[in-house]
């Protein structure tokens, strides 16, 4: 069950660098709030697939449930309840405000993973 997949790990590193770049250098109304949320579920998926030989569907469900859980914690203002409102890292990683658009972005990112995995692992036709 435990193994190392170099391809997924390299994708994880690349997506992490993109996410950090977005967080540091992009301050707009689309890329940072929506595209970043789409990418974060793909990042987490690739990270898990770097070390675990789980099925695509099980990994996607786990990632989506995790993302929904974090968003739910935002709804209940977990950062403030943990008294981390002055901690920039906590506010960036956990987030501070619930949004249905984020739920949609996580779902889109998960759907993109499923489609990409189906396309990349399509059985080769007999020739």
C-alpha cells in the first residue's frame, strides 16, 4: 500500500510552487480565490498518490472530504476560536471565511483529476 511515485511527487512540488507563487504574487478576484482552490485539491491528490497506492476514486473522495471539512471549519470560524487570527500562515492555510464558491472550486478540481486520470490511463487499443 505504501510506495513512492516520483511522477506524482514532482507534480506535487510543481503545484506547491505554483500555489506559493499565487499566494505571494497574485492579488486578483479570480486566480487567487478560485483557481488556487481548484489547484489545491489537485495538489493534495498528487501528494497522497506520491506515497499511497490508493484508487483514483478513493483518493479523490478523501481529498474532497478533507477540503469540505476545512471549508466547514471556516464556517465555524476555527481560526478565531483557536486564537490564530494574528497568525498569517494559519489564516492562509486554513482560511478565514466560508464560501460556496470554494466548495464548487474543490469539486471542479476533483472532477479535473478524475478526467485526467481516465485520459492518462486509457487502455491502449490493440493494433
